[in-house]
């Protein structure tokens, strides 16, 4: 199957399944992070689009636990840089929602 057909199939499945209703248990995620013995409290996340699972609540709770949260910002030609989550929200005027 071609990559483009597979992508369309997965996007359709996401839309049908409506992943916005899926909730990730923060306590499980936090326990996993504690067990991993991270030397730095830096976490990468993503801003959900196209019916992706919403991780924003977890990122906000991790921020309250003093973790640094970073999201990718896509540049031209599929290049990207990671920026502080709240810096990006402010830059995109989305910080009102958080």
C-alpha cells in the first residue's frame, strides 16, 4: 500500500474513532517518568491536530510539576525546532486557552 493511501486510511480511522474522548491517566505517565530516572525535567509533546490524541492536559500538569515542556515548530522543507510550550502558545496567541 502506498504511503499516501495508508495515511488517508489512518486519518479516516482517527476521525471515526474520535480520539478526543480518550483520556490518558496522568498518574500512570508521571509514575513512568519517575521510574525512568531522568537527569533533566524536559519533555517533548505535540499540539494535537487531525483527530490526534489530546496530550495538552498532561503537558499542563507536568508544567505544574516543574517540567520544561517543548513542542516542535515545523519550518520549511520538513525541518523543525523545539520551543518552550508556553512560548509557542504566546507567539501564536493561543495562551488565552491555557
